[in-house]
């Protein structure tokens, strides 16, 4: 089993740490956590998963989720609708 590593996200513009926004690296994939909620999971093999209750919770969460997924909300919504992303309970 690999070790779990937590990295605080940093601003691409300034390089400064972003409060309450984390990427969690595990042996199965990478999680995005905003405050105390898991928002998204990108497995190394399989479909990206978004938390059905929190994936679009707030403007701040959406901003950093977009950064984590490297896309805008409209593209995320399309991928959910087309089945490319799975909504599930990550919390």
C-alpha cells in the first residue's frame, strides 16, 4: 500500500497556498477536498466521480473543482449528462 499524501492547492497566479483546498493522493487515485467535503475523485483507472451533494456547492468550491478537473462548469455538466463522470456519495 502506498502512503497517502495531502497537498494544499496553490494559486497558479501567485504560487501561494489556497486555504481549505486540498488534493489527496492515494494508491487508487486523486481526491479533491474543499473545506471538509470530498468533491471529486479521479481514479487512476475508471471514471471520474463527483460527489452528488457537493460537486456544485458554492462559487469557491466550483472555482477550485474547475482547476482540479482542468475545465469549466459547463463542460463538467455535459460530462455528467453524457455519463463520462459519475455522481456518487463521496462523503
